[in-house]
């Protein structure tokens, strides 16, 4: 039996099974692609997969007085929903809570930071191509600080 070759997008990413990258590996690769996307636009990535209690933020990045919290989404070829449509109301609320906690505990104390924003990045890694759809201010709330 002949084994399929892994896709070149996942070079350097280990998977549990040799034929198909694991969900975790795909997510890590998407976050890396998004980090590169942000860097190319003048952001400095401060952290990946930041835990805020039981909440998690995929990427935190900064450009000047702005800090962005980025939710990274991926979807495969057979998915029914587009990546951005897959962010449920409970997930949006969790991101708002994480933003609020991070603002109060850390971000507001960073020198020169004036505001935070929650963005969403949809990373498409199908058919040998990589694409990023990036939506600034995709999730907004109203807890005292402008998001």
C-alpha cells in the first residue's frame, strides 16, 4: 500500500498520524500564519495561546497604542460554515470577558497603550494555497474601554 505524502503547508508540523495533520497541528500552523500576517502589517506579536483563567486568546499583538486580541479560525474543504460564521455567541462572550480581564489586569498598565480591539482571522490552507481573511474589530463590547 502506498502512503500519501503530507501537504507542503504542514512542513515542520508533526501530526499524530502520518497521513493527515492533527487538528492541533492545523491550528498551530494557522496561528503561525496569522502571526506572520500581523508582523507584515507592523504588529509585534506579544503572545500565542494566552490563558486568562479558563479563557484563551489565540494571539495578542501590538502596534503603537493599539493591542489586538485575535481569534484564529480554520475550516477544511468539507466544512458547512465559513470560519467567521463558526464563532458562536458564547465564544464571542468569552472573548469579551477575556479582553476585559486582560485590559484590567495587564494591558491598561502597558506604557503607551490606549486601547484594545478584538479581531478575527480566517486562515484557509486548502488546495496548496494559504490565504488570510482578516476582520478588524469583528467583536465589540462596551465595558468602559473602547474595543
